C-alpha cells in the first residue's frame, strides 16, 4: 500500500504552493481518495488517472476537507464515471449539495461500519473535533496498517489509532502555543515517545509554520511533504 500526500494544509492552502487536506491511497493498482480540500483536484488529476478513482472517503464535512469535491462533479460528468463516497450522514444543506448527483453513490458510515475496498479493510472511530469527525484504520491483508485521524484534539481514540497503526497520518503539527481544535508538536513528540514503533506523519499543517526542524532527532515523527509517496 502507498499513500501520496496531495494536500497537507488547513484550513486553507499555502499561497502558490500548497493545498488543503487530501491523501491518495493505492493498493494493487486500485485507488482510494481520503478528503478533497481546496486546491487538490488538479493535483489528483496529475497524480492518477481519475477513471481509476472509484472510492472517496470523507473524515468530516468541513470545507477544507470537501470543497474540491464540488468541482470534481464536473469531471465525473465529462468522464461519465461513477464513484462511491463513504461519509457520515448529516442532515444539512452542505451534505445534500456535496453528494446529490447521479454519478455519486453515497454509503453512510458509522463507528460500526466495516468497509472493504481496494483489497483493504476500513474501520472507523470518533475523534474530538467541533463537528463529528472520524478517524480511520486501513488494514492490508498482510496486517500492515495506515491510520488517518482526520481533524482532532487528543482523545482516547487518538491513542487507539496510534496503537493500531504502523503509519498514522495525524493532526499534530501546530506550534506549541496554538489554541484551537488541532494538536501541537509537543503532543506529537509525546505520542512518538509512547509509540516508538509507529511512524507518526504530522499533517493538517499551518501555512505559517513548518514543524520539520522541531521534529529533528525524533526518528518516528515526520512532517509530511506534498507530492511525496510513502510506502506502508
């Protein structure tokens, strides 16, 4: 399994060079997209034949994780290509605007759901964010796992993801004095010390702060790079 970081910023991309949250998972030539924030569709089109993208997972429905999905619908029409979306049901106009389209099949998921796609098994847990948000564990048949926290503060299920994952895309890249619904580099370092066998991939980064230098010396803690593919 490979994961390519399409966009790593939030709540908006970095001027001229960055995009909001989006991750492309490939397994045996099949593709799953996780979130599709602002600035990500053109990057996805450069990274993969979009006719091969059949599955899209949304951790939650904040704009910086969903906005490019609106224009993606135009591409679906041009390609005459159907996709399956996995998302939590929400009784909102945004949910209906995003997902009401004849080329989009929506599968509503919850914490009891088990999804089998691309030769992978996906399970879900609630994390701590101002809106309902899932963390996901993606398990290969060989037992190797990639976890993605979505957006979250520290909570019991963050520890569960870190215990479950060989690699964890984790919302833990904000500066130490940050106040808001995302975790800081100090927390990231503490997680890395408690979980030395887990590679923590810090993401959802601020456009004004790069944690890479602050992670030096911590072997299992990395600042993800846009456009880079990581093998799990």
